[in-house]
C-alpha cells in the first residue's frame, strides 16, 4: 500500500509539472487571437488573458476528435465556466483571466480562439425597481448587433444580473432585411428579457408576461 501511494504521488507530481502556463498577447490593433496546440492526457494548458470589467470575452475551442474542453477562471480564482467549448460573456473584474484547456479522453489537438471587445455604445435605463446598463459591442454602422450586454441592478436588493443578447428590428418589405430598430433581447434560461426603444422592460416566460416596467433613458 505504501509503495502504491508513493507511486500515485509521483504520477500526480509529474502531471502537475507537465502543465503549461502561457500568456495570450494580441497583435497590435487586433482584438482576437487564435492558438493551435495539443494537450497531453492528464495535463492542462493554462492561458492568461488580461482584460477589464465590462469588456466582452468570446472564447471558442475546437478539437480534431471533439475531446477538448476549457474552464474559465476569474482574477479572483472563481470558476465561472467549467468544461465548455464556447462562451460569450461580459467580464465582471479587471485582471488576468485563466483559460484552462484539457482533454476529455486521450491527447487532444485543439484550436483556441479568444476575442475581447470594448463597449462601443453604452445606454442606461432607469425603471421603478431597476437600473439597466446596456453595452453594444459592435462597430458603428452595423445595422444589427449580436454582441450586446445587459447589467440589471435591483434598486431594492442591490442584486445584479448580467446577460448577453442582441438588437431587435422590424423586417423590411422583402421579409429578410432588418429595418427599424425596436430594442434589445436577452435570454436567461427559460426567461426572455426585452428592453424596448421607448424604455420598457419586459420579462417573459415563454409567451407569458411576468414583468413590465416603464423607464426613462438617462443622458
């Protein structure tokens, strides 16, 4: 038993020593980076990415045999995504985030894509019970945007909710082209949040309207 325990300890030590930690640096003027590599079974590739609160981070991981996943860890050490292959979220803190890549079976050859964007447009809506900050993370001139963040703070409890969503538009006469902007849509599990152009907050569960509050856009 002692020999077996010592062997297990040695194997664990060797695996830990085989983990690799590297920093992802974006090229000048770039907002994204792609890394191609492979990870040995039982080890982890750890990538450090410096970012700021309220920036959006998009990560996608693909592998030749669909056998690679990653964890995303905040600068404070909290795991906010575990064993996933993609994520798109608003970052809560400043500092170095860890993307920890590992294989689910055998060795894994993978491609890791990381993108970080700043908010191009920020709007604030105040209703009776909520303060809502919306950041649009698409370039000016784009008609539609699928990278919109929502932060809603409950004025009574101080609780915060962060979501990722998109813009909403009417459809032009051809039935395809987006026309007039009408607001934003955000999904939170089985709930759908809508913030309209005229300042209404609507929360649905399926087709059932759970909450409606009229607010005012702040300058």
